[in-house]
C-alpha cells in the first residue's frame, strides 16, 4: 500500500471513529450523564473522556471507544472499512 492509500484509510478510520464518538456522547447526553459519570461507567479516567469530548485526541484507542460505547448501551461496535476506500487505497 502506498503512502497516499494509507492516508485515505487513516482519514476514513478517523471519520468512522469520530462518528462513533459523536454517537456515544449523544447517547450519554440523552441519559443526562456528565463526562465524569461517563468516565466512571466506562472505567476510564476523566481526562481521556474530556480529551475525546473536546476532540483533542485525534486517534482514540479502539478499546476506549468500545468501553465508552458499552457504558451508554452500545454493546456491538464494529469498524467497517468502506470497500470504495479500500479499493482506492490499494
């Protein structure tokens, strides 16, 4: 895979993680959870949650996203690479 293709995959991965993060924080807001409560429910430190919420973290660890998702009732989280992006990256 060339560098250009890698960049497309990285951008797609980041976009998907950002969508998941948005969904997680929206669900937490609907449950009226503070970021502190979300951090405690996900067994993560508050700083991690705050950095994700404020978009300081560019590429969050997938396990952090999974923990946060589980804390708001998202038990099946999968990252699916769009076939069009994969094909163009090759």
